[in-house]
C-alpha cells in the first residue's frame, strides 16, 4: 500500500523537536524506527499531516545500564555487552520482539510507546468500512466493549512490562523543560489517550535504577509465530532473594497484552515477601496473578487460553529464577 501524503520534518536536536511538537501538536506524529507507525499509515489508521523523524537526533541513541536513549535500536540493545552483563533481561527481551530485520529498525522508545492493538483497528480501510469503524479510528463506539467513552485496544509492548518490574522511569522533555515519570504511572486505561505524555513532549531517555541489577529477571511472551508476532500475552518478573535466608525479599510481576495497560501486581506480590520460594509458593503466586487477569477478546488467541498461560509462564519463570527447574523447561 502507498503511504498517505504528509510533510516530513527532520530535526537535529531535542530542542528543535520540541519546537516542532509545539507548533503542530495534535497534527503530527513522531517517527522513530517506523516499524509500527508506517504500517498503520498505510492502512490509513489516523495519519497526520506532519511527521517528525527522530533519525538525526543522535543524542537519543545512548545505551548504558542506567540510561537508554529512546532512539536506541532494539538490535543494538540485544548486542550491547554492558546490558548483557548487568541487565540481560533487557537485551534478551529486545532480541525476541520481532524478526531480525524489524529489530534492526525498531527502537526502545517506539516499543515503550507502541500503539495499542485490536482486531477492529489493525485492519485495512476496506475491512473497517465493511465492518463499521471503531472508536479508535473513524468511528464513535468501541467494538470490544460496546460504549463510547473508552477504547479497549490492548497494550502489546514487550519492553514496558520488563521496565516496570525494574522500576524504570521515563524522561520527557517539553517547552516547560524536563520531567521524569515512573513508567508504572505512564500508561492510561484508554487505547486512544494511552500515555501520560503531553502533545508537545518527547520521550528522550529511559532511566533504570542501579538497584535493578540486583534482581533475577525474566520475560516470556506468548505468540503464534515466534519470529515476528506481537505478544498475545507477555509476562515479566523481577525477583530478589534474601542473602541470609534465601526467602523472597522483593518480587515484581507485570503482565502485558491482556489489557489497555501493562498490569502490575504490587500489593499481591508484597504479600509473598518473606516466604520461601518453593514449589508451593510458586504455584500460589502464579495462580493468584492468573485469577486477577481478564484478557479482552481483541488480539490473537482466546482470552481463556491467554489467561491460563499467564499462570503457566509465571510458574515456569519463577521455577527457573529460583533454580528449581532447568531454564527453558
């Protein structure tokens, strides 16, 4: 398909980008790798008259264990020796997001700010016209949960659940300066107004606390084709065991691709602090999280299957992190 017409802007700095965002506001999109935005444009999904490319904003390509630029390519994250040594879960997750060609193009900022997905949205203009348009594009009603206030498209980011378990923060820059938002507070329960980002702000960096290196971390995603698919469910865990007792000292679990936002379970996991991470506790944790999940019927694989696989994946990962089962078993 052919892209719709738009004016392309190529700023060379964060300041120039912010100036363009202030000028065009809701009439523009930011282009990072383009692996999500450009296919949407080809399907005529909410194209804007102005597109601001970040390709030449070189300061956004930083990669370190504590600070990652929004324009860092996923392939560079996967290959980075510093991340592999200190935060391998980020490198491993980046490597499995999509095909080799896509991860060479896509960026961490684009994945964190991935557009929400839905059966009724990610379709051709011809298909959507035959079905009737949805609230997220050209219509006035959500076709997943019929009403006219909230879009129930699903957040399918792979890196967001991982970064949430690591207690990362996002640095946003706008005309009023820089502000830092914990990633756990960044997502909104609406597939349209999905971020706590203002129209004139740009995501510049992802900051990760040094304490994240103390975690045993893992991410596993459910999808039909391992080489290319968005997750139908993705689960991330960050675990720290007490050096003295071996009991759970800290546990964070986030599940993605089942709701409009990645779902964290802080109150639940806190209740297991001090427990021995044995098979009984692992079963209780995985079952408790699974019972609180209610996937929407708007991405591949049925809600009931995705719900069951939350428990299966968490049980497997917790066993691996507790070194009770072989990795990959």
